[in-house]
C-alpha cells in the first residue's frame, strides 16, 4: 500500500499522480501510453526494413491486445448481435495479426529463422522429446552464423523484397 504523498511518479509513463492528503492507494492500474508511430526517427524519411519491422511489432502487439479485449467482451455479454459483431471483428484482428507476422518475417530474416526454429522445437516437444534434444534444434546453426544468414538455415519460399 502506498502512503499518501503529494506526488507519485508513474515510472516509465511520464505521468504523475496527485494524492490528496490522507488518501491511500491500494491498487493502481495505469493505461499504457500510446506509442507515437515514428518516435525514434530524427527526421521524416522512409523506414529501413529493420525500423519497419520494429514498428510492425508494435502494430502486432496492438492487434493481439484487441483480440484479447474483444474475447473478454464476448465472454461478458449474452447479447446475440453484440457477440456476432465481436466475433467478426475479432476474426479480422486475427487476420491482421497474421499478416503483420508474415510481413515481419520477410523484413527480418533473423526473426524468420527463429520462427522456423520454433516450429521445429514445437514438433519435438509434441513428440515428447527431451529438453536437450529440443534445445539442440535451436543450436543447429553453424558456428558464427546468425539466424537467417545465408547458408545457416533453409530459406523460406517467400523472399523479402528490398
């Protein structure tokens, strides 16, 4: 429990909460601030593939958050029309998330390599393989190779455009 003070800084948000004397805060929920889409760019210009992948990861995060929000709304109502609308919109958000993930994989070869490794590890885990074998699937890269580098792993059939 926070003791009453004049100001409480909400770390990482830039926000400050003013507490009246004598008030106590038992729990505090702070909405995450919306990320400005081009906050890391010094001047307006075209994004590099790495910068675009980073921006799309934030977009992906928003889509996944929306899916969870709509699912919670769906569970909280018996209104038939509202449920139909929520299911429809939630399905569109799933499509958006899948499209963003596919695009990120094309823009970031390292991310694509990790995704391929994850599929291999998932298959091993599903077969009940021991942890040592599962971890070895992620270490099958030649020494010094980074995930996604030419020759490190088979390339996906869809190649990124430059």
